[in-house]
C-alpha cells in the first residue's frame, strides 16, 4: 500500500525523523518542497505511473503542480526563458527547462523536437510542408518552423502511429 504524506509543520520534525529511522526501507522520499521540486515531481510521476488510467504527466508551474493527459498536450515552445505548454484549449507556463521537458516527454514516443524551441505531439500534425521551407502545420493551423525534420522522419513517424 502506497501513501503520500505531506507535512508542513516544523513541530513534527523530531517525530518524523524517528519514524524515518525506523522505517527507512519503506520511505520513498523526504524532500523540502522549496529545494527539491524536481525530485518530488519524479516520485509523484512514479506513483501516478502505477495507475491503469490514461497516461499523465506532472508539470510544475508557479501556480502549482498540474496533471496533464499526454494526449491533451499539443506542443511546447521555448520563448525567451519561458517554457509554454499548449494543451487542449489552454496554455501553461512551466518551471521546467525546455531540455528537462524534452526528457520528460521522450518516453511517450509521440513527441518530436522539430526546432530548437519547439516540441510537437505528432497526433496534432496536419501537414509537413516543404513549399514554405521546412514547416509543420498543426491541426489548429499554427505554422511552426521544422528545420530538424525531413520527409523521411515524417514517413518514419507515420509508420509508428
């Protein structure tokens, strides 16, 4: 049985340390949320991954941790130092770096880095255009530069869908 406990009270520290020392092999994570957000998200990902439901991804934002369905994520874009995730009809500015997001998305095999600043979900690609330069047109008609993609990559992707 897995349980998640969040304690935000310094008065419990002594009792918590005693419990952890007795049950060290059963504790997955103890972390200070202000210093170890990435580690906390990975543990939550692991716990969430044990669910038989649709695949989900945890993304950290200044507004909190968001749980997004993998299928709902359309694309991600790096603008300046901000990483924006486009999903359903909404956007989310996340705290992860673009490289960290790429690593999080990599295991799902439906995401493709088409440009140093763009990652797309291949299920939302409408067209790959060579006439306008290497461009991907998404289902919502957004045109994105795709210098990292060639026709063979698109053919390879289409065989795996």
